[in-house]
C-alpha cells in the first residue's frame, strides 16, 4: 500500500515520462506478486497517457512493454496483449533461442497461446547450444506441457533439461516435480 501511495505521489508531483513508465512497471510487478494486478491500473493508465506521442527510443521501448500490461490488466484483452507482445519482440526473434524462450515463457505466465508457446520453446531448444541455455528452454517447454495437461511430455523434457545441465539442482528438482505430477495424474 505504501509503495502505491509513493508511486501515486511521484506521478502527481509531475514526474518525468521515464519515471512514470518506471513506476508503472514497478507497480505492475508489485501487483502481480501480491496477486492483485488491478492495483497497477492507475499507473498503467498514467504511463500510456504520459508516453503518448513520444519519439524518444528509450521511452518507445518502455511504452511497448507497458502496452502489453495495459492490454492484459486494464483492457482485459489477452488477444491484444499477445499481439503487443509479438510486436515488442526484436527483429529476428524467431531464430534466437533466448528470444523464443522469452516469448514462450511470457505466454506460459499469462496462459495464452500455449500451443504456439510450446512450438516456440521446442524450436528454441533445437537452436540453442547444448548446456545450461538449452536446459532453461527445455524447462520452459516442460512447464508449458504441464500447463496443457501433457505430463508425459513434461517429464521427458525435464529429463532432457537435467541432462543438459547436470550440476544444477533446480533441474533435478523440476524433474522430480514433473514425475510426481505424472504419478498423481496416473493415479486418478
């Protein structure tokens, strides 16, 4: 609550466009973590208004991100948010493993276009160099599979991730989690 009041005070005191965008981004993160994304509405609205007609490249980049959140939280229009997300991706993103993973993870977090997200994650894993980077993308694919109800694929992808980065405990824990999910599903 105090963070929101501080953000509101800063915006009302004539904060710069950059500050309004930064405050909006922070409040969106705070709202999501508190499972109260609606608390970001006034900040997102202020940021969109403040950045309208901007020509500065940095402001335009920040505005692209704000428009995604505005579409999801204020407009409650997931299709619009998905399009804004696609539009915000850098040129050549469809052949960049980290960018494919970024897009797939965003879709997973927002439970949007999971079929496309899984395809992007699998493509990213194929393009990634072996090792930790590939492991992270395989983990994203496993999470998406689980979210779609494909637990068997999730276990296999988690197994592959653990093999790609065998020294990282996180991937071992993920594999155990996915195996537990599969066992629970089989027991139903």
